[in-house]
C-alpha cells in the first residue's frame, strides 16, 4: 500500500531563499528513487514563507530509505536552522472506493 506524506515547512523570512533553494533539489533527486511515486513542492499563495511537500511512496520502507539519503539528511540539517516553527508532517493512506451519497 502506498504511503502519502504531507509536509508543511514555514521558513523564517530571512531564510526563505535558502529553504527554497534546498527544496528545488528534492523532487529531482527523490524521483530517482525506486520507491518514489510522486514528489511535489508547492509555495503558499497566502504566505510566501510556507512550503508544502506532497509525496507518495510505494512503501514505508521506501520512505525510510529516502530519509537515510545524504540529500534528505542535508535538507533536514539546514531546515532546523531556517524554519520558523517545527514542520508539520502527516503520513496517510488513500481512502479508496469512496462513494458520494445524495440526500
């Protein structure tokens, strides 16, 4: 079963460019991993210091492997100094076969 990950990163305004530069590299490198199905990075329209990462991995083991990669560790190391608040990380599964009922 695929693992979906949503990460919200809030940069310190003085370090927004540094975080943005680090985030440019992540999708390209991550998508080379066998377990990576999708990896997108978005910037909030309402707050230019907020970035949202939407990821899909083939398995939890694949995500764990990703987190051990040098570029993932480098990002995490810099993120601690550049973010304004702790990042929000949510691992989730896709709800399948949802039906909409009309009343």
